[in-house]
């Protein structure tokens, strides 16, 4: 399994963040790198990994759909077990959904979802909430307010777990990119996401 480790020279916590990617891109995108290195710069160790289907793409170059959920979950558990019990599951989009399932199964102290895919774009009635009833530990969701997978107005109507906290990035899309007229930039939103995650992780101590 492909893994990247961002280890700070002076750790500020003994918690390790195990971070994975979304459905269409791997662990080394600009987004994933910014999140991992941002946390590392704040004294937090981050371990990035790729699900089996993405790792196979690096071998043969062929695009393929994500593995079925049991395979995704097993891959995540395998990584978390190396850092348990002082670990946080985290992921972008699909990876954030699987991270929240790790939380529901109590494989980690908490979970962070970056752009949670609350529903498929254009299908707000298909809410991905089957496991929410089992989520009791801290869950941080960082979401763009106009994310097509779950906007601010849509998510406000959901019965999220009591332990969940949603941090909204004004006018951000699924990659936290705002429109120019908003007065914000993607770089600012990425930094805001890192700052929020850092504070949240250190509160787990």
C-alpha cells in the first residue's frame, strides 16, 4: 500500500492523523499535500495512504472505480491499527466518508472529513447518513458553503450526531475554492482548514 509520512521535527501532540484521498485522485494532489504539510508544520504527524484501487492505478496507469466499501474500510483499519489508540481518521470527500465510518466503529479518537459527500451532486434526497447513529466520538467536518455534495442550507436540515462539528468555508466548493467575487481565495480557505484541524486535534489531548 502506498504511504507518505509527514513527520514534524518537534511534535506538538502524540496523536497521528491518518489521511486518505477522494474517489478520483490520489494522496499527493495539491489539496492533500497542503493539508498534510500544513498539519505537519503545526507539529502534527500525518500519514497519507491510498486505497487499493488507487495504488493499482500507479502500477498500470488505468483509471478504475473505487473499491467497494468493505475493501475501503479494511484498508483504513489496517492503517489505523498501526497508530492506535492515539490516532485520528481523516479524508477528502469519499475518504472523509470512510473516516467517519472508522469513527462509528471506534477505531480512532476522532475523525475529520474534508468536504464530506453528504449526497451525490444533484440528488439531495440520497443522504449518506446510515452510520451516523453510531458516531459518538468527536467528528470535525470542514465544508465549503456551496459544495454540491452538501451546501450550508442543505446540511442545516440534517440531524447530525451531537459530537459532530461543521466548520463552514464561505463560498467554497468541494475543494474549498471560492469565487473571486467572494473576496476569499482557495489558499486562505486551505489555511483556515489547517488551522481549524490543528486546534481541534490539540483539543483531543
